[in-house]
C-alpha cells in the first residue's frame, strides 16, 4: 500500500471519528414546528371540536385547560392485567396510576416497577382523561370534565376480561356513560356515549387529553433519542422536544402556547419517552383536531385529540370511541397494533433516526436472530457475522486489491529510486502500474466506508429499542444498552472498591474489559501490514486503536461487542485473502518491529 493510499485510509478513519463525536455532541436539529394557522388553512375538512354558533373560546378550550384537582380522596377502580397494574380515579374518570409489571427501573433486586402514569400529588403527575367540550345549549358545568365525580355502573376491576362502566347524570337531561376495556398488552379502549332525555337540542365535542406536569427528569439525557410530543397526522410524523414545546407560538383559540393540526383520515398524538409512550388514538377514518400545548403558568405539557362537534336532538344517543396506548415501545407489540388494529404507521413511534432505511432492517434481523438464539449478546455477534457475509464480495475485492498492492511493492520501490526527487514522475509511473495490473489503490477504504452507516444504525438500534434495555449477555454484562460496568481501576472487581460512576470524570479512564478488547482487536488488525515509513503516520496509526478504545469505552456494551466481533472477522478475512493471493502477512514480525522502534526511540 503506497503513501497516498495510507493517507486516504487515515483521512477516512479520522473523518469517521470526527463525524461520530459531532453526532453525539450535536445531534441533528429538530425541524421547526409548522405554523398552526397554516396547518389548519390547508385542510379541507371542517374544523373539529368547534360549534359554528358558539364563540371559539368556549368550545373545547376552557374545558380542556381547566385546572385538574387532586383525586387523592376520590374512590378508585383497580387496573390489573398480566402486564399492567394501576388504578382509575373516579374524579374525572382519569387513568392516572399505571405501572409495568414486566419492567423494573434498574437491575437492582429491590427496584420497583416502571411507572408510566402518576396521579396528582406525586413528583411528576402524568395522566390521561376524557370528556366532552360544550357547544350550543350547554355550559361547562353541564358536561363531564377533569374533576367530575363518576359513578360505577358495572365492574370493580379493569382487566382483560372485565370491563368497567362509569356514568354521570348532569341533572339537565343528559346522561353520560363511559365504557373502558384493556387488552393483554398496553391498549385501553374508551367508548363515551351521551343520552339526551331532555327537550332541547345540544351540541358537544368528545375529546381525550394526556397531561404531563413538568418535564420528566429521566429525559434530560440521551440526546440522540427523541423525547417529547409525538403525533401522526394523515401519514406525517411530527416530533417536538419538550424545550421546543415551551417555545410554541401563542394560539388565541387555545388560549395558550399551542400547535394545532387538523387530521382528516387517521392519526394519533401523545408523549414519548426513551422506552415508554402514552398516545391517544381516535378510530381510523375519524377527523379530529390534534393539539400539542404548554401551559406556562402551571408548567403543564398537554396533548389533545378533539373529535368533531356532534349535534344531538332530544331522545338521541351519540357515541365516540378513542384508544389509549400506555406502555413499553416493544417492536413486536407496536407492529401488531399497526398491522392488526389499523393504527397508522405506529411502528414509527420508535425513534429510528435519519438512517431509518438501515436501522429498521438491522433491527428486524437482530430481532429475528434473538428469536432463534434467545440471547441478545450472541444475537449481536450473529448479526455481525451475517452483515460481514453480505458485504464479503466487496471485502474480497478490496482485500484482493490490497494483496496485489503488496506484490507490487518491490516494483514501486524501484520506481521511486529511479525517479529520485521527481514526485510527479513517481505518481505517473504508479498510476500506469496500477492500470496495467488492474489494481485500485483506493479499494482498501471501502470496508471502512461501509461500516460507517452500519455503525450509526446499530448505535441507534442499541440506544433506542426496548429489546436491548437491560438485556444481558454473559457474566458481568447484564445490560447491553449500558457501558461495560467493569473497570481497570479496581482490577475488574478484584480490589475492594467500586468502579467510578458513569457520570464521574474518572469514567473516561475507567475502561472495562470490552473496551480494552476493542483496542487490542484494532491494534492487531493494524499488524497485518508493516508500519508506514513516514514518522508522522507511524505515530497516528500507533495511537489510533487506543484513541478509539477510550472514545468508545463509554458506549453501550452491545455496540462495543459488535465492533470487537467486526474487527475479529475482518482480521480473519484479510489474513486469509492475503494468503490466498500469495502474500503472507508477518503479524508477529510487525508486532516485534513496533516494540523495537519504541525501544530505539527511548534510547
């Protein structure tokens, strides 16, 4: 390999390192939220959640932004399914307490279950509620809202085979009914109905609300994972981080900072965390107003789905259906809701990132291998083997070209001696030699270039997908989505003190077993070739494995495991192909010569 090719490989490797660091420190900026008035203007459907004869401020806005009172003293209904535990407050009929039985906050044996929703009075209230916005002929106190006390008509525990029914009579001829069911995973179904036994025609609009008091503390890290509001509006995905929600434009109609989108065919809206999500899903084909808003005075983030205003004559009964997803963003579960329950593009609630065209198939392959192997760590190794097999034809061509370059090395040395200081003559002679021998000097960079999108995609998969959270491999690796917990500072657990915390400055030098193996694998891969003759290149190549070792040391152990496996397979492939072409890499000789250079430099 000549100096020009080595410079190209070096530049590519360093560019990869710069891109990686830049991607971590400065994640891609989020698109600015669209102007809500413009969004409404482009829709052809009639405005939803409003009544033509009523002032805008009184239809939906006041009802949906009313101060929610604590329901600590209100009666409750238990939620108990194989995967969920919690309760419904009869004050507002809101689902405001929900834990996931299958997931714990940490790996500690005494850790509690993950809490998805929490009632008022806790540190971070987070709840879902439903109601009716009053239109013509009604006032706020004549429709159920956030603080209405409901009565239980049937059911005492909401479970997969036991629905519950709540009722409320407004005393003015309207009887409101709410039927709630839940499936075996995380989907609640809410059917609201109103019976008009009075003498007057009324209009009202059904709605659902998810409210979150304050930004969750757990969402102030992991910059590459979207956390905030998420919505699907007629096939268009919209994501707004919490800090961007606080900077939305003031919307007069909503009476606060808000973004409003009119949905004509299908959609959903809610909040997403790193691994958990709560989402309101109106029935497919139902027009609705999708709202994301922020109440500065109360520090409340809110998403709403407001259905079309309905007119109800005396003696009529009207109904409205809406679902609530509240749980873990499991790929298999969410995909089944999309395919079987017609939730449009629900799989995109998982943050696949900019390289989704790589990320999605890579995750599918990893998920399939996990189904066969049963261990996510070995599945990552299997994934690496499959990827290397797929790109092997290109790698073979690349390594074959590198082997031919080795064969041409003596001729190139003779050419350099004959040309002396005439570098242009040397370059022309080399190009003619490459053309004659059909060698591409840049082909050695192809394997590295291929790894860049694969690396980013796998990094995204390991960082955001539910299936990698707290997934063990073997021994001390109990969570492939977290850095290697072992540390060289305590001799990997032999010394009687704990490794530095990941947030400590010492974590930079607190290398675990996997990062050290990564550095060694990169160093051995370099030894397939003699060190470059240029002293500056020698120094850069000598430091590169150890720089990557420290840089990737704090990455998820699953990603480091992939890189180690990739380096090992690359070493075997390159060594074998070079031997096949008659060039025997002197790995041990190159290792010895590197130590000899160090000793001579010290003298």
